[in-house]
């Protein structure tokens, strides 16, 4: 199968950060599984970011959340209105940010104009896009909608993760600004399509696995698909 010709992705606008969000593990869902997906605005006007993330944020299961390649989660506020129009029933979770467990929320910066490897400056901190978010069953429990994780995956409104290249402090009003783009054709939207729609585009998956800025977990996923010529089951992750 011939690979699609890819053009460079348009640049995202700067995004002002007036608040950051954090949380602590608490029981979620009917089985009371510990999760820190329920986050809230952190107090103060300055927040410290370490190599593993926001200092005042916690994760319950470090095997799938947190760590250097998933240090900071960004979810576009742009998607909230789309979800309000799309969902089959009212979702109280959408009434306030951060409904998706994000640490950062901005306007105008989305999966369509963000690429793997993009380097952003935010206050004294330097961040690099490492991978998109893989939605899981916890979104079903949080929203009270059985297929919410599936909906997030199908629409590509997943958000993404950053690794921290330079630690420091973020102050209220700091602007998230793109300063480097090493992979101008590898948008998160393209990768989402490759992983969840064009799932057997093995030549392109092999190319993706060679992108040096890609998180190691996603590199292994792409390599495994190419090696086995098959697609992994998503049922457990999506809560099916």
C-alpha cells in the first residue's frame, strides 16, 4: 500500500495559562479503583514542575500514568463545546475544567496543529510533546457514559502528554509558545488516525517507530504491530 504524502502542519497560536490543575488518588467507579483523574485548580499563582510533572499532582497507577514521558497532560478547551453538542446525554463533568484530568487547558492549540517532538516554552519550563493520550475506561466512569473512552478515541479529541526538558516554575499568565518543531509532518491528528483508524498501514507505522522524539511506549506499540502484522486488543483499556 502506498503511503500518504504528508505536508507540514500549521503552527499553533500561543496559549495563555492562568491556572494549572492537579489531583490526588481517590476511588473511582463501582469497584472503587484508585485514580487521580478528578483534578481541580491548584492554589496560588506559581506552580513548580519537576522532571516527572507538576509537583502538586499525583497519579494512582504509575505503570500507565505519570513518568518522564507522561509528565504533563494538556487537553484543549476547544473540545468542550464539541462534546457538549455530541454527547447523548448531559454530562455534569463538562461543566468545569478539568473534565478530562488535564494539567493544562488552553484555546487554539489542538491535536491538528501539534506535532510529536514539538518543544514549547512556558514560563521557566521547557516541554516537549511525547505522545497523545490513550483514553481508557476511567473516562466512562467519570462521565457516566459507557462508551466515553471509545468516543474520545474515535474523534481524536484525546489531548497529549509532555516530557519536561527544563524544570522550573510556571506563573499565572505565562504563555505557552512553540519554540522548535523537529517533526513538522507528524501531527497528533495524523498519528491518532494511524493508531486507531488506518491501523494496518504498516509501512507508515514503521516510519513512526523511527521518530526519535516519540515516547518509548508508543514506539514499542508501532514496532509490535509491524512485527506481528496485527492490531492489539483495545477492549480492556476502553472498558468493553
